[in-house]
């Protein structure tokens, strides 16, 4: 219990620091947001009026507290470009990116874990080299190439799956999945290749451990030893990789989201940067930082469930 | 004698290195009777652990085995993997040197023992748990309900080895193999674990093959011992006789190396040199001759055979001579070094003193 309280306290402190840094960075950035909104040759009187209206003339600490108070109300300010609340933009983009992350993680595990285990058991066989090579190829081909390739085969030529857009789960779960399969697969092929290597090494190492010999000496069959003992003990690196992949995709895959025209976080990031939409960018930055911190926190929690020894440290 | 549980005849195990097969165990003959406690003694690399693993069918994949391994009338080398799985953990069990690594760190110890019940008996999980709790009590563990739900890292070394013993004994095997079960434990705990094994042997009637490098440790437990050196049994017989009157020079060295009150202010006796590496062993001649003080020409030219001397077996060219003129010639012919000289003929009381730590 104390372990979890400590972890939660750590999470809270990190989040406060993240908010301070995010806020601070946008304060010290050169360029006055007033002139970004009005244009560089704006009338100084008009600029001063807008500065007052936006509250930019008040002390920094006060504005920080205001901003934090806004956060708790779910108010991250208004986007300059869309003239919509940043929180609304974020949450609708998060639905897309979150869906993408879920499907990608599922595909990554479905490909990476079984292939990794299989490779660990067959590493001395010649045909395993072919599988290793294939995973090497999917690792080295850039995501957007994979995306274009998959799209041209499965969407353009075979017409099995849509090539662009996103359908909400609440509209149609089947279409939701269909709209996500190609972008998720483009992401998952890369991340599962990494996972395959980690699973293979981890399982190979665990198989050499003494407790495996004990398991055999109890009369367990090979598959039972593998799935009852070895695989579970090999999970730690798997969780690490999955946590990193999750944070990565939730942070917006700018290229993949653009190739498949998905209105997700990645798209929002590229728009906010090109249009100098500061409130949106600030909201996104905070979101990205929070995602990384929260993913690490969740990974820590899962570690402690899988390996009871970690709770001791 | 009572009926034989386990017998190894001309058992050999070889490893391949650079295209040549090197014997790690050669022509081993060993018998264990029902309910008997037998010791297999030797230093690291003498082949005692691979012999034990072979009885479990767990010899290394790259090894080649030959000869005969018979367990309760069944030829082990003819068994398929399904039969091996039935056999392991029910007819023969094994406990290992290091209980920390031998237990799965991520599974509660109770469940690890229960797994052994569920694999071999058709019982419900609840019944299996009751059996486990009973066996944990019998293995001398306190507060078994709480310990059942502990992970290995939460237990002490002695408790972990008790868990291993409970796990090994839960299906009442005919033979328990204990591979240096106390080497990783404190001396005080060692005696407790040895006592527990004797108790299990008496209460459940399982025969025990105790593997150790220390002849002193097994003195009070085992009736007979086999001394192994470089893959060969060099001497075998009743433990008391081996300790009192070791015939093979290697056994003499082992006996002399047992520490005790007599060693105060003396350097501990040791046998000079080490066991030769697998690929450096002589194919012809006595395996011990490069460390032996009694070496003569014949030792290098001819491989000694096991000879029966009374109720013992010994593999040494010079044993009969030595037997012949033992009392008189011993002073001149004995091994060099004080400890070893004094080891050649020692009184019962002296043996008792040396083994007090057991």
C-alpha cells in the first residue's frame, strides 16, 4: 500500500513541475502573443487593450494560478485559429489518437509476443532466420513508407479498407475498427519488431534460469513450463516497450495521422505550430507531458503487479 | 538386502567438444535400495550433478548418454517425453543447491508446491491446497497458512529449502535426489535441513541420494557412499568404513579435509591440484594419478578397474599392496602432509569429533 501511495505522490509532484515548466516556457518565448494575433504592425493602443483583455499585463504568478484554476475547470483557453476552446479540440483529437493507440497496442502484442516466443524456442533452426529478417525489414522501413504501401495495397488496389478518415466508435464499432486497421498496422509493424527482439532475448534468458529446471523436475510439460513460468517472468521488458509505444502514439503520430487524414493529436500539433496558435500549443504541450508521465506511472503499477519484488524497492 | 529402487549400470555421459566426445561420467555402477540414504561424494566437476540430473532425464541437450538407468524396474532411457513428465516429480524428485534461484520468484511458494500436486494427482485445487499445507507443516515450516501466500524473496534461506523439500516430497516419491542441498545455507541451518531429510526419509520411506562434496556432512545420515573422481567411482562402501579406513588416495584426501577440533592451529588439509578439465583427462591410466602421491608407472599405463575389497569397492592399482602391508608400510608410503598422514588411520572417536558440525 505504501508503495502505491509513494508512487501516487511522486506522480502529483511530477505533474505540478510539468505544469510550471510548460507555463514558464511559453512566458519566456520571444514574441508577444498580442502581435501574433493582431499582426506585427498593429496599433500600440489596440495592442495594449488586447493585452489587458487577455490579462497578459498581470504578474506571472497570478496568471499561472489562473491557468491552473482553469485547468481544473477544464478550461485551457481559446484557440486563436479555430476560435474554439482548446479543451474541446483536445478531447475530440484524443478520441482519434486514443483509438489509434489502443488498436496499435493490441496489434503490437498480437504480433510481437507470439513471434518473440516462437523465435526464442526455435533460434537454432534455420527457418527462424527468415522470420528474424522479416522483422528486421519491418523495423527499418520508415512508418510512412509502410503506410503508403499498405494503403495502396489494401485500400487502393484491393479496396478492403478505407484509405482515410476516422469513424467514431459511437457511430459504428465495425467502421471504427476498419478505419483504424491500416494506420494501426503501419505503426504496429515497427513497434512489434522491437517487441519481438525484446521478447526473444527475455524468454531466452529466462529459459536458462534454475527455476525452469525445477519446473521440469516437477513433471511439467514443455508448454506448461513455457506459459506457466517462463513467459510471465519475461514480461517486464514487454511492459516497458508497450509503455513507450503507448506514450509515443498517444503523443500523436504526426506522419501517420497525416497520411491517413485522421483528425488526431498529431494533426493538431502540426496545425498549431504552423498557425502559431499559442493557447492550443500550450495545451498540447501540457497534454504531451502529462501523457508521458502517466504512461510511466501506469507502467510502474503494472511492474509491481507482475513482479512482487518491485514493491519492496 | 531390501529391493532395489534405482540402479545405474555402466552408465556413461559424454560431451562433445571440437568433434570429439569426452566422458564426463564413465561406467558408473550405482544402486539404491528402498528407503536407503546413499551419498554421492566428489568435488566440483567430478560428474556427480550430471549423474543426478540424468536420473531426472534432465541431462544437458548436447550430452550423449549410454548404459542402463533403471528405476523400479523401468528402463529410463527408453521412456518418451510423456512418460518422463509423469515420472518426474512423482516417482523421483529433486532438490537443488540454491533454493532462491530454484524457486520461481514471481509465483507464491504455496502455488509452486500445489502445481506439483495438480500435475500428478486428480484432486481439486482445494484438496491440493490442504495437502500442501500438511506437507509444509511436516517440513517444519511455521504458520503455513501465511507462508503459503508468500513469495520466495519473503522467506529465509532455510525456509526456502524447506519449501523445496515439501515440493519434492509432496507426491511421496520413491527416490529423492538432493544436489548439495545445504551448500548455500548457514552452518546451523545445514544441520536442520539434513535432519529434515532424514525425518522425511523415515516418515515417508523415500530413498535419498544425497550429493555432496563433504564426506563429513553425510556421515550421520547415509549408510553408504560412492566417491566419485573425474567421472569414475573411485571407492564405495559403508560410510563409517570409508571414514575410518579410506583406501583410495582420493578418499584419504577427502577424509583428511574434514575440518574439526584437531585442525586448530593447523592449516586445513587439502589435495594438491584440481580435477583436470574434461578435454584434458587421460583416456588411459588412472584419472587421479596427476594428483596422487602413490603414483607408479602402472598408474599411467593402465586404467584401474573397480576391485572388491571386503564389502567395499575401490579403483586403485595400489590398493591391494597397500591393504597387504597397510599397518607396517603406512608411515613411509602414506600421502605427504600432516593432515593426510593422520587421516589414514583414525579412531572412531576422532571421526566423531571431526563430524561434530553435522
